[in-house]
């Protein structure tokens, strides 16, 4: 399995980014995919997850109302739309699919 995250970058507070998580393999639509993040000196924490069909989503309280997770099973891809970004959202964002991790994508929010 291969998992590849992309879409990170540098943005000012209040800005937006959309992360993508592309996964290889078959039967993508049967599996939940989750986003995690890890800030310097802190443990990795869960951000959001989405069921295989996309019918069920969940968010950490810290991102509710600002982040939206979605998926396109035809493209084997999950997205994380991040709006109203705050400096405390700065972290490396990782995608987890079937217990496989990607290399992460850096998100930096700073003025």
C-alpha cells in the first residue's frame, strides 16, 4: 500500500488550504481513512476521519466547524479542506489508510 499526502504549505492566520491523501490499492471504498497531525514536541493526534462511503465523518473538537473531510472513491483520494486556519494548526499532517502512513505534508500558519 502507498499513501501520499499533498497540499500543505505556508498560510496566514484565517487562510485556507486543501490537503489530499491519495492511496494505492483496490477496494478503497470499503475503508475508513483518517487524518492526523503532529506538532513539534507533541504527540500525533487525530484530526478527522471518514467512512468508506463517506456517510460518516468525525472531527476533533479543535477543528470542528473549520475543517471538512471528504472523499472521491473514483480517484482513491481523501481531502481535508481547512478554513480559518490558526497558528495552533501548524503541524505535519498525516493520512492513515489501512494502517499505512504517508510521509506527511507540512502546514505552517503564521503571520
